[in-house]
């Protein structure tokens, strides 16, 4: 029998792994993957609360919007990473600070 706690634990683990990846990685693609993990943990929470809250479809609709937003965010972030590589020949996000000048 499935319980809400098991979904919340999985979502919390995904969120922590994503946060760890965003904080510790300097590679732009690895940071992007960490952000995607955080968004997927939010999706698990939306669907789990919709399932155990009476099966209303609002959680599913919010999860669909998060998926659409994640696709748009990935396209923009990859364009930024490609531009960073073309300018600095590296995808290290620490070098993006030089773009301010």
C-alpha cells in the first residue's frame, strides 16, 4: 500500500541531490541537470498531493506547467552555455562573471 510519506521522501532526496549539484558543480550542464532534479521533485510533490488529496487534477496540471517551463528553461540555459563556450572556450560558470564587463 502506497503512502504519501514515501513520495515525499523520494521528492526530498531528489531535491537535496539537485541542490547539492547546483551548489557544488561549476560545469554549466551539471548545474542545469541539478535544476532539472529540483523541478522533478516539485512535480512529484504536486502529483502526490493531488493523488492523496482527493484525486483532483490541479496537481497534474501544475506538474504539466512545470514540465513546459523546464523545457523552456533548458532551451534558454543551453543557448547561454553555448554562447559561454563560444566566448571563453569553457562551460565553467565561474567564467560567466567576466561577462559583466
